[in-house]
């Protein structure tokens, strides 16, 4: 709907008016008034007073984002001897078969080629299920 406020035409979504009328059980005029106040076209004394109190208490100063850039967290992984042993066993098994294997990451990845095909094994240790 188009509402004329002090010579200015304002488009108000009909679905929002109907929703507010239904939920809050108010008239169409009250729904229009509420929408105009919410969108800042009209001033509401109660809202202005509450906003003033919020600014005095400092609650209006809370920001969701910080101006400072976050530093990336560098985490060191603990060596997993069990995974390193498994990769070593796989490497030795491939070498015994005459296949050259390269350990890319000593506790995670081993790569090798057979004829014209290149393979990569990524060893992943699964966490125990939560109880």
C-alpha cells in the first residue's frame, strides 16, 4: 500500500501490515503507525526515551565487529607415532614390491606411482564416538 505522510508517498508492504494486525490484534491504522515508527518516518516518545537511556548506559556502544584484524592462530600438532609407524609400514611394503614411494607428510600422506598412474594415500585417524 502507498501511504501519504506530509506530502511524501511511502510504500508499506501489505503482508507486514496484515501480519502485525493478525499477531498483535491491532487495527490497520495502528499497524501503519507502528510500521512508520519502526522505519524511522515518525518519532515515538517512548522509543526515543529508551534510546536515550541506552546511550547513557553505554549499551548502544556495543559493536559486533572489531576494527582490529585477527591474527591467525598457529597451532602445532603433536606427532602421532602410531600414524607415522603405519605410513612407514606402507612405504616399506611398497618398496618390497619394487614400487618407489614418497612420504610427503610423515604422519599423514604417502604418494607412489604404478606404471602411468599416480596414487596418494591420506591416512586419517578417526575420533572415538561420543558417548
